[in-house]
């Protein structure tokens, strides 16, 4: 996915931008926020509790031989090696979710820091950081990840590092625009008048007042992280066998989709529901950050 394809409309920062708590309260008023939270919450609960629930429900671990390959043995049948599909599904979301959250956090932190420095500093510093940012944006994220994995190998830390670093330039653009919108406000000028250090202005004055766009970006980056990690695992370049992983399960069981569909349908459904849920929450945050109300939306 290229930078042009991912381009989005950044919510304008109002004169008194919503801080995190107020933004979440406003976003929660949208029905889609509640629906998205429920959808994402169900999948997250499955991912977190599944590794413990799986053996209790099925009586098998993720590597146990549960029956003949691709047969309807057990609740959801078996995979190509005779392992229980339901057990592997319940255990397969933890690593995916962990890697996605870490990659998103890395990208948001680095991007917000670079964007705030560029937007507040202005001048040559802004030009230098943003032109370098534009160069990084010209490379598709998935291509960079494939190149890094081909050179170093499929490592979990590498997935987090590469995806997080490729999220940073996109987050930096959003953070810079939001910072430019607030840097001339009175509370910033007052802090400068009292010779408050720049680092303190960035962290205590600017950052709390650009949380609206950053919260929206957080939801979007998390959705993309889930998709990228699942895609790399499907290609055999992410989480490796015999680990249980949703992306890997799709690849392992696709050859028997007609005979034993659950090995593909369960992880596909989980990834899709999680992506839809996070998108709905991100859209609600975008609406709240733009200052729209439920009545105006109707």
C-alpha cells in the first residue's frame, strides 16, 4: 500500500483542541464507537484468553495430534497435520495482537515526536525533517518489510521494528499539521515568554492539545499493523511454524478450504472483525476530533 493510497484527511484542530479524556467521551456518543468497541473487544478477549481456554475446551494443545488431517474430528476439525483447529485458533491471536500493538506504539511515539519538533521548530528544521519524511513515504510499507525480512530473516522483533518505523513518517505528517495549528495559541506564547524549555513545551503544552488527531492515527495504524503482520505470516515471512497464528493458519489450511473450511474461516473472520471494529472506533475518534456531534451527523 503506497503513501498516496493511504492518504487521509487530517481532522482540523479546533481553537481549544479536545484532550484524550474529552475526546473519548465525545467519540463514545457515536453508535459506531460502541459497535466497534464490542467487535474489537470480543476478538481481543479471544486472543488474550484463548491460549488458556483452548486446552480446557478441546483437551488438546496446539501441537497435539487430534485426528486424521483435514477431518471433522473435534469441534472444528483438524488441520493438515492433524492438529485441532479450534485450539490453534484460540491460541493464534495473542502474538498477532502483541506485535501489532508494539509496532503501532513505536510508530505513534516516533512519528509524534518528529512531527511536533518539525511543526514547532519551523524553518530549516521543518523542511529537513519533512523532506526526509517524504522520501520514506515514497516506499511502500510492505515492500520495506519484505526486504528487511529477506536480509535478516523472519524475526518477531524485526516485524515490530520495521512496521513501527514505516508507520512513523505517516504519523509525523499528522502530528506536524496539528502542531502547526496550535503553536501560535496564547498558552504556547505564554510558556515561551516565561522561558519554559522547548522540550517541556512540546510535552506539556503541545502534546496534550493534539491528542485528537493522534488518537485517530492510533486507530488507523493499529488496523494497518494487524493487516501487515497477518499478511506477512500468510506469506511465510512472519510468525513461523509450529507456532499458532491466524495468518499462518490461513496459509496452512487454504489447500483444503472446500473439505475443511474452519481452519481458514475462523482466522479470516477474526482478523476481519478486529479490523472493522478498530476502523469504526477510529472513525468515531475522527468525528469527535473534527468537532462533530451526533445531531450534526444525523
